[in-house]
């Protein structure tokens, strides 16, 4: 979409501010250092636009070298004000020290600082606009050209590999920035960076420069998809349905935003209403989250090493459990036996009498007792199996 500059404000301070419209969205791009004094000017600019009825605001952070906590608080307050007025504010394009500050105070995800800068705004490390006021070329111009040259060469050409490595080096900051979106979700930052780099190499190999698309637009969903697959397939200690895994990610994404808006920790009902799902689904996803990092069987109980471990209180299989079922099933079968057969069973298995003792007690031969006992047991066995 074509971006059209509508205002450019330059001052003698370390902050410069440029604004332009991108459809319904108004973009403000500060440059330099956003300290306490400069954040006051940014606060005035943001609230002037909100008071004028502008609901969609983007503060492009790609040109900032540094911001302090006062500036971050300005962005958060303006975001809350925009949400209360039915709009939204995001601050994409952060990197280096700017992103570090937002991560330290826990505002990076809430402000969507990991997102790409809006169209028409060059990223950090690019040159300033030229004298005519035109923005410099896209950062992906170099990568697109490297991949276009590599695609024109034979697969066995050694220069092709060199071009591919240069394209990867130019694009690694994008992979690292996307990996940082998922920090604090139970996986080490080093592992996430490796997964993002793997997704980047898949994007490099699958990119077709003839389509005319910037590599960044193609690589971002590829890398994010690789990271999500890692969480879905490798991160869980116990398998959980995919819908609950994805819902868990959505819950983590909106929790900070809701907390800022409500001024308290959001309840499952708050999250359900925000995401448009049933509260039962939110509760199910929260319970399933415990399966991501199961408790070790050797974890101490109650924080006291002398209290033992979880493994110490787990029960073993009780061999007598099956016997309870069999005894209950055989009771009515025994009750239907003739009196003499019931007496033989009682003396043999409950009185612990020998066949000779039973024969003497009943006045019959030991061989007869053996035949009656075998016949009775066989009948009971068949009755149990048929049942």
C-alpha cells in the first residue's frame, strides 16, 4: 500500500519525528534517543491524534537507538488510552538496546515490538532519507539480489554457496528478532535462536525471487511457523492436543494486554471474552499448560529435603485388586452349589483342611473328595469365563 508522508518534524534535540498515513493507520517514526524530555513531546503527539479521533496508531521504533523507561511508559499509557477509545496502538521494529529495554520491563510483547516495521519505513542501520526526501531502498534489496544471482547459477557452482551464506548473514537479525517473540515461554533463548536460524535456512532454500516478493515477507511466516512447530512437537513433556497448544500461546499473548487494560490480573472469563471462546476452553488450556514442564518425580515435597520426593508417595500396583472383583463375581455361583460342595470348598480354602481330613469329617473317601473338588472348581471356572 502506498505510504504518503504528511508531516515531518525536526528539532534541535536528539529526537526527530516523522509521520505519515498508511491507509487507516497513522505511523509515527521517532529517530535518535527517546529519553524523558523527548518522550513528553511524543506523548503530546500521540494524545493529540487520539483526541482528534485517530484510533489506529503505529509508533515505528526501527530508527531509535535507545529509549528509557519513561518513554516506554508513554507508549503503554497511549496504548491503554487507544484501547479504551476502541482503537489500538503498536510499536513494531524494535531492535538492539531498544528491544532490550522493552524486554526488561516486560512490554515488548504487549507493544508488539517484535513485529516488522510498517511499509515505507526502512529498518535500523539503513541510511537516512536522501536530499529529495525519498526513503532508502528496502533492506531486503540486497538479499533479493543475492538470491536472484544464486538461483541463476548451477547447483554445483561453488559461488552459489557463497551467495547463500551472505544472504543468511544479512537475514540473521530477522531470525533473532522473531525468536525473541517467544522468550519467556519455557524454552532457552539459545534453542529458540537455533530453531529460528533453521527456519531462515528453509526460507532461503524455498524462496523464488521471480515472484517479485521481498524475502522478508516470505521468510517471516516460515520462521514463525518453524518456532511454533518446535513448541508444538518438541517442547511438551506430555502430548497435548494441538488446539490447546495454540490456545495456550494466544492466552500468553493477550494476558499482558488485558492486565494493562483492566489494572489487575485477568480472570479466565476475561481472557475468554477477549478471545471469543468458551471459558471452559480457557480453563482446559490452563490445566494443559502444566503438561509443558511436568514436575520431576524426584522433586522434594513441601520444599523440605527431609520430606521425601514425589516418587516416595506414588502407589504401587495392588495385586489383591483383581481378587476383589473375582470374589464378588464368584459369590452368587457358590451360593447355587449343593450343600456338600459348598462345605468341601469352605473346609478346603477357608479352613485349610487337607482332603483326608475333609473325607474323615464327611464320612467319604479321600478320592471322592478329590473328584468332587475338581468337578466343583471346573464348574466355577467355566461359569466365570462364560460370564
